[in-house]
C-alpha cells in the first residue's frame, strides 16, 4: 500500500515554532548537523531542493523546500519561496530578541569596522557580530537567526551592489543604530554610477532616521555630513575634527597604526592610515555605550587583522603588506597613498584587477596607472585582463596570478617591501609563498 502526503504550505508563525525546536540552520547538506533546520536555497548553478532529503538523512530535523516534488513526508516544510521564508523567519526572530542592533555599511572598511566594534562591545556586553563577511541577502538573515536571549548587541554588516539592497536588509535586521564607513567607487557595474552608490548606501540613513534611531558618523567626511543633515537625524560623531564627539589623531602609521585618543596612545596591529577611521568608530561606539576606556583600548590593541586584510607578513625574503581581500578605485588609491609614505629602500607594487566596474573599468584602471606614475613607484607588477588593456609603460603586466608566480620563481623578489592589492577573484594572496 502506498501513502500520499498532501502538503499545505506552512505559514511563517508555524515555521518559527519548528525553528525553535532546532539547534541550528543549515544551507549546505554536506555540512548538515543533527537537529538542524535545512533551507533549500537556489543559485544559478544549483537547486537546494535536490539535497533536502540528504540533509535529513544526515540529521536535520526539518527541510524547507519550495518545490512540491521534493516533499516526501512530514519532515519537509513546503513554502512558496525558500529564500523569502529565510528572510521572513530572520525578521520575526530578530523582533523576538532583546538585542540592540547596529547596522554597518560602506564602500571600504565595513568588515574591519564590524570586527573592531564587535570586539569593543564584547568587553562589556554579550555581542553577536556578522561572521566572516556574511553581509548579503542570505548572510544577514543567517546571522540574525543566531541571536539568542542572552545577546545584548548584534553588529550586522550590510553589503550591496544594487539599489534597494540595503533598504531590504534594514527591513529584515531592523537596526537601532547605523554607521556608514564611507562612500566610494565600487560595484559601479551594478549601480550604474557613483550617484547611485551614494543613494544605495544612504538607505541605511533613511531607515535609521525614519525610525528615530541614531547614526554614528565620521565628522571628517563631508559627504556623510551632508547626507545626515539632509535627513535631520540624531548623531554621535567621531573624527579628528574639534567638533567631533569622539576625537583622535594619528601619531604613527609605520609599520602599524598608532593613534592618540583622550591623551592615551593606542598601538594597533593594523597597517594603513585608512584604518584610523575604523578604529575611531570602534572607540566612538564603545564610548557611547559606556564601555570602560581601558577595555576599549585593550580590544583595539588585541585585534589582529586576518583573511588578507591590512596584514603585514614577514617572510624569509621580504616584508609583505597584504591587502588582497578586495579592491575598488577608492581603496586602491588609499593603499598606494599609504605605501608611498612608508620609508623603505626598495618597494615593490603588485596590483590585481578591480572587478565590477562595468563601463568605467578602463577609465578607473587608467586612473590607477596615473597614480602609480605620480607617486613615483618603479617596481610595479600588474595582473589581469583589465590592467593589460591600459597598456601601461614601465610596468610589468601579467594575464593572471599564475603567470606572475612563474615570473617570480625565475626572477626572485628579495629584500623588499611588497604591497599586494587586488580584487578577491584575482587570488593574489597565492603569491606570498613565492615572496
């Protein structure tokens, strides 16, 4: 005798009850854990519904699917759209929790700022921070679903490459406070123009101000100041300006950044003047929420960058300034400006293509070439199809990272300070083993 199950699509409240029965969320059947809730997400090259049964076999308690043919028994939960259900579930869960939510976005520095702010707040409060760079329409909901009743703060990083993405993430995360690190040229292919980038990042201000929340703002950034003033929002500021609520200044940036705040010298383990505002943002937010100063300074001094961000690596042959997690025209120029100021006898520049610039790509790569010549760099290696199109003078060009690696094997780089900067897809960190 065969049994047939008639599935009625479950509403979000009942799904939330099932979620509370589980210990964790899974979106990859290969790593499913016992008593977890599996979401059958889809992508361009995969359909998670196909792996729902496998996830249950590996210990998941329930599997959420949006194609009826994969719902074999009552352990499957059928919905219209698995991704929308994930987002709705996260929104509902966030509203059930007591945590104060701080939303952070920006063109550059948002992950570093998120890490610093999370560590500073953790000195006094139970704090959840976005893991890794889970900052998109999937990552933000997954982060929020990790909230529990003990969390007092959640620091949520928000990324975007299209209009309305930050707006939608705010609807899910419902941040009480917000911070935009800066607004620069990135994801121009998706946004279409720098003006659209401004509009997209400003969606965080729109939400915070409309909700009568407070914005943490870099007083030194005129664009951010203008955007906040246009929205008449409550603010708490940081920067080098005498008008900032939380003030600081750079004392030294080589090899590591040192700043002074309230007559206290803070020695970080981060390189680059551009990290000044990220550190000061952490001090500002910690001060606002009454974290003792000594704890704030300790958290900052103990923070060690990783994952190819603002790292200084000492090899047997060279000193490597590794900042190859990502790159855009703004961050690339800042890296070059910072490296120019470092006093070293022999400097080498390794730059990889900047992605997602669309019709602006050739122009922006040419702008970087001009900066290289303006700053007087001589030992320059450029990697990628976009840099090849610029046909640069006095620079060595390579189609890909592997070609450059082969070149370095035959022509070793030694006794040098080497800057490595490029978009994630270039995988320039692979070069470190040859340096």
